[in-house]
């Protein structure tokens, strides 16, 4: 059954565009935990979301990966404006029982190095390296959270490092300069906690809680690993709404 988890996730996302009812049957009707804080819990929340979407909604899944019972996708959306998102689905016995996501408005300009938020390789390779690559990214995040800055360059394929964040250029100097420029504008990125690390082969997604300019933010970072080094990076940042505005009580993470 698990071999079609990816297709089920892609079909469900596409159904937001097409309205096709069949993929909604992939959601467990008795147990569906929603972590998008703008959507009510359970299948009823999904139904209400679908009803609220404007005509002309577009959903284009760029990347889809699987880690055990989890499928994670990198998606180009257009509803109430263009957005880039990551979605995570957890399956039990062939049905989707839990969903997390993180959306950011699509950048109007390419990155300083000319990349979009979604271009680049889309297919996982080196499937035997999944656990090693996840472990690498956990070590990296441990060093990041502990402020061990001297170790950062050792993680990257320095001169070749490709960056898809719209505000940051390629290479390690580009990364450092970009983060310093954001901080100078009062938009410092400060990671607080890693909640999930999911991988397939040479791609690893890190789900983290952070602040961006002091505002609570979810950051989903997707990394492509090459020869044990970080070679490419995509991300989305989404403000976490105040508790009073949550449509469910499940929390962002």
C-alpha cells in the first residue's frame, strides 16, 4: 500500500484545484489531525477549506518524497495570490491521518543569484543515504541552535552551494551576507527548536520553530545533500498566528 502514498498526497493536493471528490476519500474520516492553524480540525475543516478557495485556484506539486509513513511535498500554489508551500502528510493503513504545512508568498523577483523558490533538481537519488543525510542535518541544526558558528563551513559544498531563498545569494559568503543584511533590517532569523527531520535519499526536510524579526515563525528548510555536504537549499517562512486566532488546537508542529 505504501508505494502509492506519494500519489495519494499529490492527488489530494490537486483536488484543491479540480474539486475531484475521490482523493478526499484518502483522508481517514474518523481521525484527521490538522496543523494548519487557519483550517479547522478533521475532515470537516478540509471541506470548509475547499469551499473557501477562489475559482482559478492552481496547485502544482514540484517535488514529492516519502519517509516511512510520511509524505512531504514542495508545491507551487495560486489561491489568494501565488504561494510556495511544503505539505507533510502522515499515513496510517493507507489513509491520511495528519497534515502539517508551511506557506510563503512567492517572491516577485528571483534570488540575488537568479534562482526561483522552486527550480532545481526534483528527484531523490542515493536512496541508501537517507539516514546518514538526516543525521547530518540534525548535527548541523544542533550546531546552529548551540551557536557553534565555526563549524558551519564544514557542512557546505562551499563554492557550489545553491540558494533558493529569495533574499540570499549562492555560496557560503552569500549566505552569511544575506543573513547579516536581514538582521540589519530587523529581520534576524533565530532558530528555536527542530520539530521534524524527514528525508528521502539526498533530500532532507527540516521543520523548525524560529523567530523572524522577533515574530514567531515556522521555517521549513529543504536541503539537497551531495557527497556528505549541503549543496542546495529551499525554504518557506510562515508567521505563526497568535493563539486566539487558531482554528484548531493542535499547534503548528
